[in-house]
C-alpha cells in the first residue's frame, strides 16, 4: 500500500490595491514498494505558450514530468499583484484597467536540484495575463519564456 503525508497551506492577503497570493505544499511517500509512475507526485506544468492555468499555480518553463517524484518534495508559489508597479506611472497607461504582478515559484525534491521560476506579468481586466518568466536550476540560469494565461474557468462561471 502506498502512503503519503501531505502538508499544505494557502493564503491570500488583500488591501485596497495589492493582492499577495501564496501557497506551500510538501509531502513524502512512506512506502514506495510496487509504486508505478502514475502514482508519483506530478507538478503542474505547461509546455505551451498559452494556458488556461493561473500564474499562481504550476510552472511555465518546466518540462512535463521532469520533477515527478516518488520520494519527498516541497513546493512554494508566491504572487504579488498591484496596479502600481511600473506601467501605471507611464502617462498614456495611467487610466488603463490593467495590473501587474511579480511571481516566484520554487520546487525542491530529495533527488533533484532545486528549481525556481521568477516572472513578471500584466493582467487585462482579469480576462488574460501576459507573463515573462525565467527558470533556474540551483540558482543557475536554465531558460526564459513568455506565456499567456486565459482562465477558462472564469467563462464557465466557476
């Protein structure tokens, strides 16, 4: 029998202009005997430049299954959303309905080097976000990419 221990926490802190979303989860598999690859812990990734996922969860540059594990892991995501980071200080964008965000996502596993992504994104009326992300393995540059998030769940009324 496969047993796992999961610990997780999520929180959203808001004020009039800013939102800070963060989530941390960790876990381990106690008994790996007979464990098959579908039973591993798999992390949310997207190899596509357009995704229905929020930038608050998952990784934009990590290959699918690259960090899947049958041992232990810890994952942390933090996003800071604000309408007044850079763009609103430009006169021609001052009255536009957009916000900006900084993102940090990191993942550490027992048998892998730590992986992190940092990013900057611009949101348009909560309909879509355009983000630029940089990925690092053990603090060494790995890749850069651009991603568009269109949260389809918003259109489904969820």
